[in-house]
C-alpha cells in the first residue's frame, strides 16, 4: 500500500524543515524491504531535493543531515 505525506522536523533555530515522503509498504517483511522489513520503496524529499531513495535497494542513502535522518527514523517506526 502506498502512503504519502509530510513531516515537520524541528530545527535548532526554532523553525521547521518539511520532509515530503512516499512509502510503499506491505503487511509482512521481505528480503527486498529495508532491513528485511515491510517498506519496499521509500522517497524523502526536502527543499525540492530527493535526500533518500530506496527501491528494493538504496539508490540514495539517507543523508547525514538532521531532517532526513529524523524523517527516515519516523517512517521506519511507522511503516517498517
């Protein structure tokens, strides 16, 4: 099932970064999923730039910046 949405990531300056995401997840894990979990496809876009992309394997691993890492952790918790 496909899921799409946005996550507001709080920043040190008091503002927020918006992470837009698309996730394809299943009810059961698979060898194609992230960490053999339920997410088989994942895209995170911040400021119009794709900062993470997984399509049965990593095309773009999550960047080291805080907004991408936080969004990635939230999505893993919710869908994997």
